[in-house]
């Protein structure tokens, strides 16, 4: 597990970035620390630095940050447990000593969704096995993920059943005759 985020303050720049990582349910803090600000000590960003900005006051700095979980890697706790909620809390302070805190909850879900059934034809009607029409309807039910929501469905149309690799390879077009 690793957290990448962007933080910047166009007025005075970033002074400090603090983070905490833990288990949501128990409130257990697993690790915490501070990240160094990537100051460039110049009044303009180098040409090749796309993740750089220059605040109104002070020197230019990088705005991308990655939270290292080195302590957790060392004790083999850097991979989350299935169906457990973790959190990251990020506190970013600018040079005017004003700060903003953001909180991110993360659910670790290692299990695939349950398989459902796909029907050809309109909803609440019999499944059709063939059609002479140029278009047809499909509907499905039973696909569920108890730990998290299903983000997308992928549908393939072919003269035969497609395997998972074929379904996810969007560069292949199968011709149906």
C-alpha cells in the first residue's frame, strides 16, 4: 500500500507535510511521519520539472508527495488485510502556519464479485437464444460484491464464449458472421 498525493499553496508555499496511517475500526495508528518539502531554491521551475510550481512568496517547490511505509514493510504489515478499513490523514501546513487536513478511508477488498447471470432479451421476459434483428437487449442480475461496489461491467459480443483475457483485450475485434 502506498499513498501518492499533491499539495501546494500558491501564496506562501508549503512548510510541512505530516501523515498518519492506521486502522479505521479500532483507531489504531500503524505509522506516522513527516515528509520533506521539495524546495528547488530557485524563483522559476526548471524546464523539465512538470510537477513544480512557484508560490507568490519564497522559492519554487515540487507539489507531489508519496507516503513511505518503510516501517510497515520491514515488519511485513504493508499489505492490507481483506475487508479491513484503513485510513490516511494528511496535514499540510503553509509558511503562514495555516493548515488543511484531509482524511482518506481505504477498504481492502481481495475477493472478486460474485458471478451473476446475463439474459438476452428485455427484462421480465424469457431468455432468447437467437434473433434475426440488428439489435437486441440484455439484462443481468446476481453480480454482487459484499465488501465494495462493482465499478464497471464489461460486455463482449462474439459467436462463442470469450475468455477473460479476450474480454479485457480491447484491441481485438471479433467478427460475427
